[in-house]
C-alpha cells in the first residue's frame, strides 16, 4: 500500500505515536515533503472528524472548547491510560485516545479479551448552523467482528477505507440480532438497584424482578425481549474518506430484512395501499435510516428497535420565552410528565429537550438523548450556542417523577430510571420543547467500522448475574379460574379491591387494533358480535413468531388506551367485560366498567418473554386469520400475573393511586 521509508522521521512527542506515523513506519504510508507533511497534519485524522491536528492536542483533550469532555461519573482512568484526569505517568497531560491508536498486530489491549476490547473514545466538536457541539460517547465495551470486506486504497495524497456492502449487512444483522434479545449492562444494573433500594415499593421490586427474569429468558435468543420487536432505526455518521462499495442504505435494509426473516421477530410495518387501506409489508421494512456526512474515514452507527408504545410517548410542545422561569418550568414538566402514564412500560429513561433551531432538531435530540448518546455534552452553555446538559434540572425532574406515585407501573417511586435534560439554541420567536422515553426494552446498540475492522457494542450476555437470591416477598395473589362462566369470573373479581394481585388460569381471547375496528364496523351495521367476546376475558396483545418446540412466542400486553373508544359500546352488548392489557384507561372506560359490571386488569409491560415461555400453554387462531399477528387468538394460560386496576365500582388505580401489594 505504500513505499518503504527513506531517511529519518522527526522524533515523536512523548508517548505513543499517532496512527498515521505508525502506518508510515510500517511502510503503509509514504513520507511526504515537509510542506506537504504540515498540510496533512492539518487535515482531520481518522476518528477525529473536524479536529485539526495542528491544534494543541493536549489543550483539546483537557477541554479547549470549554466543554465537560467526559461525564461527571467518568473520573477513573481507562485501560491503557496512565494516571487520571487527563494526566500521564510523566505528569504531562495524556494524549487523546485517537493519537494512541493500537496497531491491530499488537493484540488486544491489556485486561480485555480479544473479542471484547474497549473502543477509543470519540470526541467530535462540530460547528454547524451557528452551533458548537461537543459530543462524546460514554465508555462502552465493543466486540470485534473481524475485518472481512475492508480494504484500503490511495488516490493521490488521500487514503481511503473501502467497505463492502456485505460487511455493512453483516454488522446490521449482528446489531439487530443482539438488540432484540440483549440489554446494556447499565440498564440491568439500574433494575437491580431497585431491588436493593429499601425505599422502593414492593411493586417496584416486583416489576424490576420480572423485567430481569424476562432479560434472562430473552438472552437465550429464542424469545425477543418484547413482542413488539419494533421499527428498525439507524442513525449514523459516515466519514468522507470511507467509501462503500454499493448502496449504503440498501445494505442496511438488507441486514434488517435478513434479521427479521431469520429470527422469531414480528413484522410491524404497514404499507398504505390507498389513503384508507393498508397491508403489512412482511419484511419489517421500510426502515428509518439517517446517515450524516462528516470528516474522517470511519462509519459510526446507532441501531435502534423502537416499539410503538415508547414511540407514541414522544411529544412536541411549542412554547414561548415565558416558560423559561424556574418555577414555571418545573410546574410545566410536573403536569406533562404525568400524561406519559405507564402505557410505554416504565421504568423509563426520560429525555427532555428545551430549544432547538427547528421542531425536527428538537425531537431528533430527544431520541438521541433517550438512548444516552449525548451524555458527553458539556454542562454549561456558550455565546455561540452550543448544546449542553442541565444536571441540576435533571435531578429536580427526577425528584418530581419519584413523587408522582406511579412507580414502575403499579405504584412506587421508580417511574423513571434517570432523566436527561438538554438545552439547545432557538429562534427568538419560538421555543420548542420535546419529551420522550426509552422504555424497559431499551433497545439500542452502537456499531462502528474503521481501519481496525467491524465493531459492535457488547451487550450483556449473562443477565442472570443481576438476579437476587430468593424472591421479593409480598402478599399471596388471588387465583382466578377463567374457564368458569363470565358471571362467575366477574363475581370473583368483584370481591377484590383495586390493587389486588391475581394469577389467572384458563382460556383468554386475544384481540387488538384491527379486530376492534372490525367489531366497530359490525356494530354499525347492526350485526351480532362473536360469542367468544362474551364468554372469555379479552387480552390486548399480538404475538411474535413462535420458536420451534414452544407453544408461543413472546406475547406481552399492548397499550390498552388504543382500544378505549370501543369499550363502552362493546360492554353495552355484554362483550369485553374483563380486559387485560398495560397502562391506564380513559375515564369513559372506568365509567363503562361501573355501568356494565366490567373490570380492567393490568399486566406487567415489558415481560413478554416470560409470558411466552412460562405462562402461555397453547395458541390457536380463532378468527380474522387474514390479519396476521393481529388476528383473534385463543390462548390457554397458567398463572398469568396481573393487578386489578379498574373494578366494577368505579375505582381506578390511576386516579386513586392506591397502595398496591405485589404478589409473592
């Protein structure tokens, strides 16, 4: 790839040499004349998009732009770095990791296995649209997927990295395969912290334990962590010196198609045939792909699988400058956060963005912040309008969420794991405010392609290590036989108070959005409703595909609120008297249950793998088979866990907020 070196190189500065000097010493990059060498030094180096090397690298690493270059918690030195706080063993400031690049031939870094090395931190100052942004990824373990499909080429003085479309497809398959079954260790550690918190309610601990159990089952790679396996979203930054042999978007789409076709995942994308008619695409495509051009020769990717429940909890509020007063701002968020409810499976990672040059910039920042992609932002603003995190406001809003009493779905303090608040510049005449969440599935994973190969974030493969010894205690649940007549089922539930845990066994009917729309059409036309809606409880859900050798795939509850408009009319005809789903119901549903003797039971959202493997014993299509996963299913369950949320007396958890007691 280059000519042998001739003559002597100037001595390198103390410490490891930059990567381009390593390549030159290895004969892969020819030495240039002094004038050209200085010019090359001023070019952005690989992995350091937009950072001129002619700047003082020490000053840059220590925060030349005034930003907090690492999160406040990241104070300990990382493997391969001597000393801390940016200081090396000699007392001089440590060089940025980009300038300490490891030669692949030197083997893995100390203390890390070959297949799981820590990728260098990446610092990206970026000036666009009058903004200065300093984004640094939190320290993340990556695993190496090899170098197949990567080659180097030179055009004049420029060196390019060529990547095959197959390599990108392979990285995409690995990414969505992992993120459908595995979680980040930090997320699991937060669930375990709930179990260890003496101030957590019994219900918080119960939900946290169920979610960890769900992660253990999902890690077996047969059952996805959630039955809603989501819309595939890919955001990324492509360096100008990285060339893709083929169509980048097509390669990403091919990887997504292959993942959903080969795994027990659910196809969720609906193609509009006309304004009013739709058909499932059967591939989970199209995907949302957003690739940005930057300097350098690396491809940075964030893969996300976003389910409908959490995506629907993304909000934009167009406000004015008057909102920017401390008391007014906190009161605003206290009101708005309550509207999130529990339909998106808390505990949440809550993201709030105040400002933005446009509505779309505000909401895109919400999505990235909910994935903890912007944790490395500075914590102060600047005259040129850089983005920053407000750590004080994050703590205040987290306190608000813990005082709301909603907890991890059924009462307590853990409505949110954490909060991110990001301030952006804005047009003087507008103040967009964005809010969104990452739910208990928390499915995102980072990928990278550079000269060292393909890298993928290492998610937790042994979630069982977060399980406690023993259970969480709690009262014994009431047992409900679902195979008795509906009047007897309702009579048994009527003896229980709101908040009572139950374990149900017997037959359920599964019906969700499309079926309810069809039932509404039947009622408009004066046609009778199917008898199974009167004879059995109705579970709002839709399964993922069934793994070989099992009765069911992941089969967790969907959001109850989407079926709210249909309930009063259905119950008036004796149907849907007992409903099971997740989240809160509208006041008209509570009133209808009181009027018609109905009940709504809340199931733990986010535990789909547990239900699919251990609770659901048989599944068969009963009606509307043409609706695919949204058909009417008849299932038999054993010890299906739920809470009485709305009863036949007009009591409702989300308005009364009773002290629920989790099952033992």
